[in-house]
C-alpha cells in the first residue's frame, strides 16, 4: 500500500506546478474588475483657439493679419487654399471628449466668412 501511494504521489508531483500556475492565472483573470485602471495621459490635438482670438478677427482682414492673430491653421488644404480649418480635440484621462472646429473662408486672400457653428472654447 505504501509503495502504491508513493508511486501515485511521484506520478502526480511533476504535474503540480503547472496545474497550480494555471489555477492562479485563471483565478486572477476572473477577478480583474477590482484591479485599478492604468494611468492614461490627457491627449490634446490641434489648435487651441481662445475666444479673445476669435473676437479679434473680422471680415475683410488679409490672410497675413489673420495668421498673426490666430496662428497657423491645423488644416490648410492645398486643393482648397481659400479655406482654413482650426481643429481642436481634447481627450481627458476621465470624462468626455471635447471637439472644436473653426473654419475661415477667404476670397482673393481676404477673409469673407467665419464659420464658428462648431466652435467650443477650450
């Protein structure tokens, strides 16, 4: 009887470590809801256009005057060089994403239209 128990123990001894490791992995993966979330950084992309900047531009200004006040646009399409887009996107660590879009239209290098319908002050 002792010989049989020793043989059985010896046969299962080599399987104990992998089974224990598998048990630990499976039990920990089932309890991930209580683990803390990893830290994520706030992500800012694009041009931050302040309300003072927006209020200081007016229709009739030249491109160079607008660029001096607003800065370089985020998107200046070479196929539509009479349109400048100032795009801003903020993705916080926690909370909701914020987007802002300001579009300026030019004709003959003079500002003719300001589309601030999707503008949100950052």
